[in-house]
C-alpha cells in the first residue's frame, strides 16, 4: 500500500504516502459555486454561468450610440490567465475571432501537430476514401504504427498489415512496421509528441504524450480520416483539473503506483472527461522522472480523463537535452527523421519561447 489515509482540508483532498510524497487534487472553479461539501472539494472549470446577470446601465443608454460608446470604453473585463491546456489549444486553433482567448467549454477547429493511427489505419483509410479523399493533405502530420495485434499471424491480419504499409508508403507518411515498437512510445521517443504542441491519435491512451508536455488526446476514426484529408477536426475544450504533488517520490514507488492510487482514491468520476494538469514544487517534480510521468499521463485514461499534462520544467529539459545529444552522436542506429527532430537548436527555440 502506498497510500494509508485520506486527509480532507479546505478546498483540497490530500492523500499521503508512508513517507514524503503527497498529492492534492484541486479542481478550481471558474464560474460556478459548489452546492455541497463534496462539490466544494471538487469544483471545476464549468461550461456555463449560473446566477442572476447584473445590468450596469439602462437599456436606453445601451441603445444610444453615443452613450454606448462611452460605456463600452469604461468596461474592464478581468483577464483570467489561461491554463497550459488552453494555451496549447490556442496555438492549434483555426479561424478564431481577433483577440479571442480560448477557454474550457469552447468549441474550436483544431489542426493538430501530429495524428497517429495504428492497426486501425486501414479502417481509417476506408473512411478516408468514403468521403472522396485520395491523398493525405499534410504528410508530415501523419504517423502510422503497427503494434496492437503483432502476434496475430492469420492471413486476414497479415493482409490488413500489408494494406496499411502499402497505403503509408504510397502516401509518403511516417510508417513503423510490426515489431518496431508501441505506437505511443514511438511518438514520444522519436520526437513526434513535441512539448507545447497538440497531438492526437485514434487510441484512448493518447493521453500519454502529456508526460512530455505535449497535449495528447484521442480521436475517433472519422476524425482521424478528416485530419488526413484536411489537417483539421473539431474539439470542445474539456473542464480542467489541477493535481498538485508535494514532497518527493519515495524509493520503490513508481509513477504507475501514483496513478493507480489516484484512480482508487477518486473513483466517482470526479475527473471524467477532464483535462488534468500535474504540478508541484521543483523539488517534487524533480523526483518524477519522465518515465514516471509518461506512466501517469498514460493511465489518466483509466481515471476517465481526456488528457494528462505535465509542465515543461527542468526535468523534462534535461531529458530532451539527453535525447538531442544522443541523436547528434548516434548517426547509425537512429533514423534521419529522429535526428532532425531532436536537435539542440530546436530545443533552444522551445525553451526560449515555451508556454
């Protein structure tokens, strides 16, 4: 057992481990007020406003052009800072009105940085053809991996694999055959899931990319086909939950232990269909290696969430620098694509302009 008790205080729930690692789940409220003690512990960014709407001028004043202009100039709307999730979505949203700042609950048209499909690439291709599409619009956006049914040597499965490989090569997109690795791991280790960007995949565990601060979320096959054909899909920005860790991860406790404990402690759909952002002090986050973060982000799916996102911090920066150095020195076993994605110059630009 890594968690022995559950402490409730104020607006947070604080489970703690036998030693020094604690976590606090705090879902902050943007508009709504809690209606019960439990709601006060788990109130989150809502989709709607409640309560009476106050009128700060007479209708006649609002309808008169000269008065309305003066009143409008006096209005000050406090700017609510965007979360990391909202900032990333902002960068990948298309057709936004001028000065529009996206927030939880908004519907947006997205153009993801990457879109990955795996063994279901052929079913996606059939939907792609059914909408009259013939060629993938942005070949650099698409990654195909074969990883789910590699042990299946039946002719039907091998035929599907051949169809996917032939289609990928004809389209000129990144393709990883059976035996090359798990698709989500490829997305991370080959640099497709890039920090500060948005990547989707036709798989529920796309949340894993959040371990390297890439907003990862799943899409259905129809959406994947739409991205292939147009680079675009739509998304409603979910409610956003903040999980704060404190202390340091004890020896022998892994990221999987942490997320399994969270799933057990908060098992009443508190974060269902949410985007989760993990944070903590520098000391605390330094105790969570990237491998642990990937495990936690991956299994936010089991927790019911649509995304699990870690920040770009010193721990991630060190990992990325290691990957860039490895890519620069290892020119034989690493592919050209991987070496071009992990470069120190690209990292300099990322860290100088990180969200």
